[in-house]
């Protein structure tokens, strides 16, 4: 974790049981040296802390919040309501869950925007946070561009390999 620089992204989640899924957001941020903080904050069990976190985030330098929770998942929406920075929601989905967290997150009422990612989509939420921060940071933009280019080159190399492996193959 980037401890020296003040965090630009807050990664919050309703329980430490969400960590295995939410860990992918810091993983993505670390690829680009984006400083972040991780907090366990529950809409239902620590509602005052949730409101305080959301209301003070911008003043502390946080530019984006990535929020994950499962079940009725009020953390994402209520953080978005209180915060002065954009919130990216990660609905947590376990095998024994239905899609309640996703529905809770995407059904925000008009006037209360919440950018909702796919279930368990913490990695892409982290990348999206990088993309948004890169809009005002040329160095970060260059790093992100390199990352995208490497992904492209990796797929092109795989394609070349597959073409070689399958050359002359006659479908039966
Ligand atoms: C939600 O309930 C949490 O975000 C978590 O996804 C789920 C279960 O939490 P624990 O009972 O494991 O603390 O609020």
C-alpha cells in the first residue's frame, strides 16, 4: 500500500469478509502507484462512521470512493448520497446470494448517481478509478496507455500462437 502519499482513492467495504473480493481494487491501483486507503465501514453497523467518512473524504484529498458490500448493500448508495466525490459501487455476490446487491446499487433514484460495476467487479472499478484520475494527470495517463497497449500486444501474441498451433487443422 502506498503509505507515503496521501490517498486519492478510498476503498471501503461493509465487512472484512468482503476483503477477498475487494482486494482486486487495490491490486489494480497498485499497478499504477495510485495511493489509496482501505476501510471497513458498514452502512448498517457503523452508520455514523459511514456518513463521517463520506462527508470528509473530499477535504482529506480523496477523489474517488470504491465501495463494496453484499446483501442489501446500502453502503454504496448511502456513501454516494453523503460524499462530495464520485462513488464506484461493487456489488458483492456469493454463491448463496441472489442478485440483491446489484439491484440495490443499480436502482438508485434519479438525482442520486452511483456508478455500478458488475458483481464482484472490483478490479475493473480500480482500473476505472485510474482512468478517471488520469484525465488530469499526464504521467498516469501514459502509464494507463502503456497498460492497455501491453494487453493488446499480449492478445496479438496469443493469436499468433493459436494460428501457428492450428495451421492446417482440418475440422472433423
Ligand atoms: C454486508 O453483509 C457485508 O458487506 C458483507 O458482504 C455481508 C456479510 O457481512 P458479515 O456478516 O460477514 O460481516 O453488509
